[in-house]
């Protein structure tokens, strides 16, 4: 059985997305990529839904990120 990541911001709930914090999208005081739950929705600059990614919809997200971040 896979282990669900716990939110790296509040450390209380399972993460629902893999989110980017800080420049170039948004300056929240948190930096880099983190697994987060809904507690960070107003601070994240970009996110990849874990549920969508695991359903097989992750490739378009990753391709888009490659275009945006490069």
C-alpha cells in the first residue's frame, strides 16, 4: 500500500498537490516545491494535483512545467 505524503506546511493532513512556492510565480515566504494540502492554496504559485497525476494525467502538467520553468 502506498504511503500518502503529509503536508509539508501544516504537517497535519495528507498532501493533495505538489506545489511550487516563491519566485517566479509568487513570493509567499516559502521557497521551492513542497507536498501540501489545502492549507497552502493562497500561497502556492503553481501546483500539480497528486490525484490527477496518479490517474495518468501527469504528463501534460510536467510538459507545461518544462516550458514555463526553462
